[in-house]
C-alpha cells in the first residue's frame, strides 16, 4: 500500500550545525504536508507546513522543501540547538481522505554538545 | 490555534478493564480525530469523531473496542475497552479548524495495561 516513510530513523548532529530530515511519500494525490516535532512525553507540535503548489517554505530556523517529481519532502533546521532534540514526523493529507493525516515513521534527532 | 486539554495524562490499568479518555477543546471544531502511538512508533489514526453521528473507524479498529462519543463541538471521549497489554500506547486527540489546515494535538494519554 501507499505510505509515508522516512529515510533515516536516527540523526545525530553537532550543536550549531544544520540538520536535514528527509521523508518520502508515494501518493501523488497528496496535496498538503506537515512537519511535527514530538518531545518525550508530549503530543506532536506543529513546526511548518507546505502545500503541493509550493516547493519551498521558510519559517524561523526551519525550511521545508517539497520535490513532487520524486515525491520527497525535507525539513532543514538551521543552527541546531539542544532543544531541537526530539522525534520529527512528516505527515500528509491525501485528497478525499476527509482531512485526516497519514504519518511517517519518524526520525529521532539528537543534538550533540 | 485551538488549545486541547486531554485527560488523564497517564494511567496504569488492569487487563480486562476499560478506560475513558477525554478531549476538551477551547473552541468549536468541526473535525476531531483519535490516534494511537505504540511505543517507539508513529501515529496511527483510530477514528474520526463526528458530532451528531457515529464515529468513522479506520481499518483494524472497531467500535466495540474503541467506542467514541462526540456530544458537542468542543468535546469527545475515547474508551479503550476490555484492555490487554497490547493496548499499552499513547492515545492522542487532534482537531482541525476551518480551511487553514491547522491540525493541533493534545498532549496525549500514556496508557499502560498490566
């Protein structure tokens, strides 16, 4: 079946470096994508979203890139900080799905001192 | 964005019993969703809670096991019935508001069945 998946389950980066978290999706009908951050013991927290009519969107220290040709989504975090350590999920909304989200498997980001 | 209060935040329950989880939103929302997150895993949709009608369940989830109520536009409950250790998970409610695709999650209920 079609699914949203992540390339890497874990990622370790040095504090101050940039982080890139990747996500692959297989349903070309998906039209909306969200990145969530989940810290231990907490619910997912919205980071940034992007619609399929865009290929890049920037927020504060974060950038999401969407490549519809290869069905790839990435989250870039600039100047990674210890507080960025968490699990990051991508999620997609599939057209006609009554707007529920389908989540990827998640990437654990660890920021090293 | 909406603020969600989810209770209880955690519980340890005996097998065979049931637990009802509450989700209270500070504003009226059309769509509410219940997710399950098994240990170390991603989120899986259980059902969509519809106000004034029965919930819509995803494949693998049934109403007898996970009955849901949605009495109004700000509140919903999920019951985990006849629990077994395999039901040990985090259960999360989520809402979406309007056409701006703003999905918000509660802090979750961490359930341990012993």
